[in-house]
C-alpha cells in the first residue's frame, strides 16, 4: 500500500463529488486542498432534488431514448430536448450514445451502475450515522406516481426488468390506497410504485455541513479560484496556474463535472461529456405538501418536500453551456406537478436554478487514473446521479491513490475506456 503520509492532493471542483473525494482522501491521511472557480457546491450540486436512489439502475442509454431525442428536435418545450447542432464533438457524442441504446447495453451498464449505487448507499448510511449531518436525511423511499393506466403498465415492464435482472423490487400501490399512504396526492391518480430502499436529503445542507466538517479536519477550500492552466512535465502534472496564483501537489483529482471536457486536451485524456441541463424551482412549504419524495414519469418531474420548502425539478436539455433560466421552463415544472398534488404549486419562487449534469455517452461515470499521466485522476461524468454516486466515488479515488484494492470493480469506470476502439 502506498503511504499517504505527507502527500498532498489538489481536488479541482468543489461540488458534491469533489467534497466526497476530499473526505476520503483526508481520512486516508492526505493533505487536501479543494479549489473551485465559484463557491462550494454552488453549481449542479446545489438545488437538485436530492435523491439517493439505488432504484435508478437503468442507464439513460435505453432504446426509448432515441425516438424521444428525435421528436425533441422539433419541440423546444419537450422535457427531454436535444438542440440541433453541427459541432463535430456533439455529433460524435450523440452517435456514440445512439449506438449504445440497446437492451444489451442497458443490462451491461446497469450491472456496473448497480454496484456503485449500492456501494454509495452503504457509504451514505455510514456517513450520516457517524457525523449526523443536518441535511433532512429521509429513509421513506421514493414514489413513482402515475395518472394513467397506460403509463403505469408501461413502467411496470421496466420494474419487472429491475426485479428479474437486478433484484430491485418495488411495491405496487393502487389509486384507492395511494392517497391514504400519501395524503398530499390527489384522489384521481391511477397508482404508484414505491421503492423503499431509496433515500433523500436536502443537497445544499449536506454540502454545507460536510464541507464545514472537512475544514475542521484540515481540508482547505479555496473559492473563486479558477483553473487557468495545467503545467505538465514528462508524464506528470507539475502544477496548476489559477486565478489565485500557481499551486502544486503530489496528486491531482479533477472533479469538474460538465466542465471537465474543456480540460481534456490539457489533462491529456479523452473526456466525452455533454452538459445535460436541468432546472428546479423551490417554494415555501405549502399547506397539504406531500411527505414522500416522488417522481412523475409521465411528466418527467420530481418533487422533493423539505421541512420549510417544496422543490419541483427535472428536465433534460442538451443545449450546450446555456446559462439562462427561461420562465416557461419554471412554469412547465409547476404545470406538470399540479395535476398530482393537493398542495398549491403557484406560490412565490424562493429560488430558481439550473445545473449542467455531466453526461457520458455510455451512462457510466469516469473515475480513475488519467492514462499516461502518473499523478492525475478523474472523478466526473456522473450523469444524473452525482448525489447518489458521490460517496463511492470518493472512496474509490482514495483507494486508488493509496494502491488499495478497490471496494468495487472500478474498471468499467476507467477513463482509459475512451481510448479503446469504439463499438
């Protein structure tokens, strides 16, 4: 085992994945500095729905994604939208994604996703039990709620696949019993599936208390510290140039989410990521608010009830690095949730948000050493599962830097897979 004593690490990116990497690296004895061009966990990790969900085994690369993407080219209001582009990198990404939209790929990628999802859940349970972070951690499971019989039965096919191939089982709840279980739902809904092993939390609170704890443990967080250049010598990174001066360490971990692909050439590794833009709106907690976190698959909208608020979130837009929050998207979230909830969703927006999910073309994260670069690792490409996969990712990075056997097979997540012959 490689000794971490007196070894230093710079983690580039202070989202939840960067925080998790800092946690496990610090625990392993490294001196850790985390830098970010913004503030800690202020981007994609800030106002998502906060699901920690082992039920999310099926990757986005499933056959139904192809017709959805094609239709969205002609409908800018589609909840799953692909903006037409002639950019060669974008076209190649979608070509590689399309080739993987097969049932065989669902099962193959799903197997690897399940391993890291389950490992992350175990780490979260240990983390919350040990540190008692005040982050509104809930173990109520996740409800998938449906208005129509057709949508319910279509989802049932996927649920059957989950049970048969992955051992993930849900409880079916018919409409007559649904509002008894969750009084916050309307009485005219067809039914739901309840995945009891899923959990949820308030992401901004987790990131706040987790990073504060790490500061007490000696981890240094440098905010408003933008990466400007990666200085290389031979097959190693010699240092970083930043807006706050030059920095160096023994090891470097790049956890920059959707921005990672901009640094592929500098780091010396293919990082095929596209930003998948999502939105949320957070309201004061209204009367009759639900108590369960839930998803409405027909509308592709999630609902997260918090102690003092209610968050509506979702959408998947491939529109590049667009920073706008169109009012119609926020209204779309409200309109989509309204038929399901007894609570009013028309209250004042206390917060509107967008985040760029780092989407890979095979739906698997990118975790591991940079090929031909002796002291650099990637921890990125977590698609829509950054919150869910953060803990196991951080643990994997610490294990790799100390030459330990990894707690799960990390080969499927290796950055080196993009250097191999494509499918």
